[in-house]
């Protein structure tokens, strides 16, 4: 189970996409009742996203998000 540190909010899936009004995401939002078409278009997000990691990372910073990693207990 994922748990955000106290006082922090976890990023919600597709929050970035919705906030920047990604045209693919807008289409997906309108296809909730058409699962076959939704899944076909969603492949764009997985293999040909129109945004870059740099854009996403800077959006996270602008919105006050932190990237937190759970400490790996197997590390020495």
C-alpha cells in the first residue's frame, strides 16, 4: 500500500495530463463509455507521449511536488 509522508499529497494519475490540457487526455476523458476505443488511444500515452520528462519534471516542481523514494532495505 502506498502511503504519502505525513503532510504531503500523492500525485494522482494523469493530473499533469489534465492540467496541461493534453489533447490525447481530453479525448480519453470523452471516451470513458467506449472502453475499446479508450484503450487504443491510451497506447499513445504509453508509446508516443507528446510531452517530455523534462516538462513533466518541471511541472511537478512548479506544483510543489517532491519525488520521494522508499529506502531499499537491501542496500548496504
